[in-house]
C-alpha cells in the first residue's frame, strides 16, 4: 500500500460506520446503486449539522446510505425529501431508515424521474441539496438545485472525480464529460462559493451566496 492510498484509507475510515450503515451499503451494492463512501457520508452529516438543515432534498435515494447520514445531522424536526426512479431502491431505503429508528414522518420518498419531480419543488425552500443520481443529468440538476436553495444553503454533488477520468483527456464518455461540465458550471456561477473535497470519488460542495 502506497502512502497516498494509506492516507486515503485513514480518511475514509476515520469515522467507522455502524451496522445499520454497513447493511444499507451492502444492500446498495446488491442493487447496483453504489452508495457514497464513508468519508463523503460523514461530510454530508457535518453539512446538515452545520446548516441545522430542516429541509433537505436528495436526488438519488439509493438504498438509503446517504439518507442515513443526512438525517443523522438534521434536527429531529427536519424532513428529507428523496427522489428515485427505482421502487426497489426506495423500499431498501425505508428498511434502512426503520432499522435506524427514524420516524417515517421525517422522510418523503418520491418515486419518479428527478427532472420531472424537481420543477414541482418550491423555490428557496431548502437548506441542503445532495445529488447522487444519473451522471449525464448533473448539469440540469444544478439548475433546479440552485433555484431551490435558500441563501446560505448548500448543494453537493458526489462522484465529481469519476474514478479519475476527469483529468484524463482521452476519456470523453457522456458521464465523464458531465462531471467536467458540472465542475466548470459551479465554478463559473457567481451565485455559488464552491470547493471540491477529495473524499471518496470526489464531493463538489457549493454554498449559495446570501
């Protein structure tokens, strides 16, 4: 193991996951919806706590791993709205939330295509938006995410390093190009203050200016 990989492992394992998180992660792998890593999940929990986020939107429910982190950082009165097109994903997420003792009243799971659901969500009403869904649509999720954020709110995109492909000029597939595009669009948006956190497969985080 190189020193770089040892450091990465140290960061990712700094906050060990409990059995509920590990079970949700394993279920996500089974369903083919690879969940955010432990380091990125810890960052989501930190953001939700720092923002005291009472209203959060998650684009891509998966098997509930990221939702567990978000809900752990939110106040008990906070509500997570999570969108996913696959009913099996949302069924697995409900099981994960129940295993963690989270009240069903704290989650609003919406089944459908994100680009059809997002226009129905209220402007400037959310503290935090997390995106981990269909990669080629990331730039379009940004349009809605910024609209939905309150001033001072935060939007976060997972997988923005895309397994290192973003820095390889020979990689020109749709998903890699979308990750390059979202990084550029966020950087050039005067409404946002961004940073890329090298956690897991890369977490792009941007706060909306007051």
